[in-house]
């Protein structure tokens, strides 16, 4: 194992939100961890973003049982100070957990392998850089530009250059970065590759973006709609299929995605705020497709060799989002589905509760992703909805306090 001279290793794994959890260990401990794993409370994977664990048999109902993170040395990234490594999550007996995002995606890839297919994915990740001001956090850039402005006018501290160099040094396969539509908004593109590999790299890329921003006094956020008057953050997935026996069944794959688009919405847009982005600009509102059409849910680029799923936002857990798209597409392949005419499609859910209902009602996706995973994911999100419903927002105070 080439640690590049590092004396510490940061071992990371994804929770259900796509948040990086982990432990930093010494090199000696890392060698032991490869064999024996690193123990932690598995409730950590079933905790909301306000640090509230879900009440379930896997957490408080089971006495707060253990989980084990076993470093996957094939993902080891050496460094002169701190090396990086992703981990697989299991129970103490070595059995994968039903709600481990990396294993959920790995299972979908295995289903494709059984069919002689290999899915290849290339993501586009959008995010905002924010700086502190008297009112809290504000966009790092002031003016909307419609995108692709390069240089210090809209990136005065050269942050996108810093991010690109850091990702390059880590071998994350980030091919480009640019200023996006709104002030302070940026996009990074990752080189396409096998589905699990690209999800790993995207997971680390998002983590690196947040780490580097924090080190420079900034906040990086991938949330779908962080500012009312600014564009939302998208996450577009370019997906192609390699078929060992002939031309890939892209048409049926497309049909499967469209057929399950309502259920996919819960995983592609997994927050309350995500639904305040849908319908703005080029964001799709229906399960439709079109050739080189950026308003559609699925765009077919001019090369006609892949699909671009444009329905997701930046907050999506890439392991789960890719897994869900693959599960939907595989159903289209297995049942030889035919897509509707370009431009036509049913409306997408317009709220997180409606999207969760669609996911739970979609028997194909529930079976493909795992019933227990869907049950726990929906429960975690419904608890989030309950907390939000009981919270007085800034809008409510501004609207009612002065005259009432």
C-alpha cells in the first residue's frame, strides 16, 4: 500500500444523505483496520442532518448496535501528510447493511453484469461558494452571469483553480470547472467511468470542495436551492451502457427511467428545499425526454450514445441517485419498454412528501433497491418533514409579525 509518506489515513464512508463520515487513524492502526475494520455505532448512518438518530431496530430500538468500516485499499489515495481511503460498511459479522449506500450501488452494478452490461456514468456537480456577511452567509460572487465567466471578476480568490488542482492531485478525475449561472455558483465535471468508481470519486470531490472552501473561510453548499433570488444547484448524470454482445439497449433504458421518474424524484431531490428549485429555468417538471433538449427530464446529447438525466439536484447522494437510475433503467431493459414521444410525460412530484409516496408505491424500485433501505430512507425523510412542519421560519415572522 503506497501511502505517499503519510502518517495518518482518513477513512471515509457515506451516510444516507451523502455526508462523509469517518475516522482519522495512524498508519499502524490503518494496517490493523484493513484486517479487522473500524467499529462505530451504526445509528450514525441513520441520523438526520440535525444530528437526530432515527428510532429504529438498527438504532435505539436495538440497543445502539455496532457497525464496522473496512477500508477498501483499492481506493487508497496517498499523500505527503494525510492519506485517504473509502470504506465498506457491514455489521460486526461482515454482512453488508441494507442501508449502506456504496453497497446499494454495487448491487445494481452486479445486476447489470449478470445481463452482460456495464453502466458508465459522468456527473456534473453544481454548488455555491458562500462568504460570511452581517446577515450570515451570502454568495461569494455578486452578479449573475449566465455562466462560463473565467477569471478573478467572479472568482476573486481563485477558488475554482484551487479546487481543480486539489482534485487533480488526489486523482479524482475532475476534467473541468467553471462559473455557473448565478454569482458564487460553480460547476465541476468528472470524467466518465464505471458507476461505482465515479460515485466514489464524486463523493470525494464533494468532500474536497467543502474542505478546501472551509480552509479559506468559505462555505460550499450543494443544496438544491440555497438562495431565493439565485439559480438552484443541479446534478446531471450522463449514463451510457457497454454491451458485451452488441449495441446497448439505450432506448429501453431510457423508457425505464421515464417510467419510474416519480419514484426517482425522492432520491434525486431528497430535501424539502429541493422542490423550491423545480420548475425554474431549465429544471424539468415532467418525466419527458428530447434530443438535445435541456428543458427535458432526460436529454439525448447529439452524439446519441448516452442519456443525460437532468432531474437531480446537488444535494442528492450520488451512490443512491445512480443506483436508483440504474434500477429504473434495468426494468426498462428487462421488460423491453418503449419511451413515449419526445416532449410528452407525466408531471413529476412537486414536494418531498409526494415524492416519498411515489417511491414507496413503486414496487419495482423498492424491490431493486431493497425494501428495508426504502423503509428507512422514507422514515428518516418523514421525520425531517415533521421537524420542518413544527419550525417557525423567517418568512412566517416577516409575513405575520408586523401587522398581526
